[in-house]
C-alpha cells in the first residue's frame, strides 16, 4: 500500500527552516553554510546581484531571525533553527559587501583569504 503525501506534508519534510521563515527556503541551498570559510567563498564567488537579492530579502527580518534563534541554548539548537542561524551568519558575511564595498571582494585586499584554526559552535 502506498501512502500519498499532501503537498503541504511534502513541503514540510523538504523545508530546512522554521515555518515562520519559509519564505527564505530559496536561499538555503546557497547560503546555509556551516563554516565561515564556506560563507567567505560563497561571498567571493557569487555575483553581486544575487548577493543583493538575498540581502534585500533577509534584511527586514534579520533581527526577528536572531530573536528566534536566541530561544535555544547553543548546545541544543534544532536543525531548522541551526539552518536559520547559518543564514544569519551568511547575512553578516555579505553585509559589508553590500553596505560598504559594493563588491564581493574587499577593496585593496590583494588575494584575501580566510583561515580559521577553530570556529565558534554552532
């Protein structure tokens, strides 16, 4: 016997973010990145119009997203909230590109790279 899922059930299973932030699902594949190095690489290799699209969409709800994530202890963040936290981290990473530099690469930085010997968790 085959059980048929409703479109809503299928969407909930495929969603990576809390339902209150479902409008940002289209950004999860590109910007839900677990490490700072991955976020830096995404910033450097993503065209500015695409960065700007994420920035413009997420900015109005940025503080709300932080407040949502603050409800959880850092050692017990649910997966959907952790993905939202990764979007927040990506927003922080790209904000200077949008607000200050106007380009992905920092001005006068030669070949800027980012190496971490440890990283904050989560």
